[in-house]
C-alpha cells in the first residue's frame, strides 16, 4: 500500500527513477492528482504522461534518464522505419 508519506519531498527538483515511479503510483492510486503532482514537482503534463507510459510498459527502470533516452530512440527508429515503408 502506498501513502502520501511515500511520495518524494515537495519541490524536489531532480527526480530520479524511484521517486518518479512513486509519483506515478501516487497519481494512479489517487493519492494526488496529476495536476497537483505537476505543480508540486515542477514537471509538464507531457513529461508525466511519458513516465506513466514508460512505467506501464517497462516497469520502474524505464523512468531512469538513460532508459528514457533509449525508449525515445526506439520510438524514433520505429517512426522512421514506418515513414520509409510508405
């Protein structure tokens, strides 16, 4: 079970993998709204949606910066392949 106490400290500027995943879980379990989390931690809606998608598809490790870069590269590669097949 997750509680508000499990969320990172307010206004923590640099969130690493574990706190990012905690924020995703906090929003999914309705401990905090996505908007409140964005205001509290200073990230964009697009960034948060990428975290949710990454954690959903690949687990907590997916929100690490290097994993996100790999994930973006994979998406870009797939996109470029699709355009080349037209």
